[in-house]
C-alpha cells in the first residue's frame, strides 16, 4: 500500500466514523474489529429477551467486553446513565469472564470531563477490571494497520501512485464536464490560494497529503483546459466549485467534511480508482489555482 492509498483510506475511515450512528456504527465497529483481531473477536447480536447481555463484542484472549454508544448527539445525563447501566449489566452477565471493559463511542471530540470522571470512579471501585475508552483514535489505529485487501473489503478500492501516473484526458473529461454543467450560482471570486493555505484551513494530514500528491497531475488538468475548444470552460468549472464551496461553508461543516463533500461534488470517492484519481487531480488543481477553501490574508501570514 502506497502513501496515496493510505491517505485515501484515512479519509474514508473518517467519513464513515463521522457518518454512522447507532446500529450502523456498531456494525462498522464489529467489521473493523473482525479484521483487526482475526480469530480473536466475537461480534454479539441481540437475541431473545436478554438482548446482547450488555456486550457488542467480546475478545477472548484478554476477556474484553466492548460496549458501543453512538447517538446522533451526545447528551451528558444519557451518557452517564449509559456508562453505569452498561458496566453494571456487563458485570452481572459476564462475571469473572470480563477482565476488561471498553466503552466504544463515536464522538471525535472525546468524552466530556464528567464521563471521564465517572469511568475513573468505576476503576477505583472495581480494580480487578481494566476499564478503557475506545474512540476515534483507537479505531483509526486498528484500521490503518490493516492489510490492503482488508481495507478494500471495508471501504472499496482507491487510487494508487500508479493510478495517478496513468491519468489521461479521457479520464478527466467526464469529471470536468459534469462539474461544468452544474448551476454555478452567483458567488463572487475569492482570493487566489497561497502556500500556507493547507495549514490555515486546518485540513487533516490525510486530506493535505492527497492535495499535495494531486499536484503531480496538475499540468494534465491545465493542458486539458488549454486544449478545450471553449476558452470559458475552465472558468465555468471554477465557478461551479466556488458556489459549492460557499454553500458547504455556510452550514458550518468541518474542513474535512467540506473536502469530502467537494469530492462527492466532483465525482465521488466511489467507483473505479482511475475516476477517483481524476477527482483528486481536479480538486488539487482548483485548490491551488482557484477558489475552494480560504486563502491566508497577508496580515495573518505575517
């Protein structure tokens, strides 16, 4: 697996982690763990009147009971009640088999202080049971050490270095024409991007790496516009990107969420790797030369 594939999979993981809630998140967690601990993770499904016995997965090697909590939004009273109920229920149902208890959650910001304090109270009250938190960082660590074929099973195929090197006009053409046909709106032009733009926009390491690598095919995009019979074609595509970026920014999405939505706008993260590579080249081109994401004002840069 090369660096481009690794960055693509990092962003795909982040997109799923942010998107999935409730049972869908539990299912994603179970699939990740089944790949990460092959033969040493047993997913649990509810069955009969006793449900799942307060366990969403069990790791026999160290006696870990996993319990997932992935609501649409975290509310402190419900979160604290969930911790108490699930831990007490797991102790009742699993007894001495439970040597470790991990609370799995989907909040990328981490747990609130009161929840951390509640977990510490449980550690003091039950010193024979190891109690841990399993969040975005822990799941990402497992995902990013998986083999390529396991990542493909979870997220599908993605472009590689070889994919980008083989990009040609035929691959770029449908992507750019589809963008050009979208309603561009009437947003004013923004300032041209600068070298400090990546840092200024707080994009993740994966998103920044992909934009940098996409620059290797920047000339291909420019050559495509130069050879197109309509000289206004490039500006039409740029205007469509401007309008879409402003619409996404207005609903207060995170930088990586905006990046993901722009990928979808330009053709998506699914489909053939060659098409995904073309989308990356186009995004990188307009990130550097046009109007997606914010430029650094000279006063701020100095």
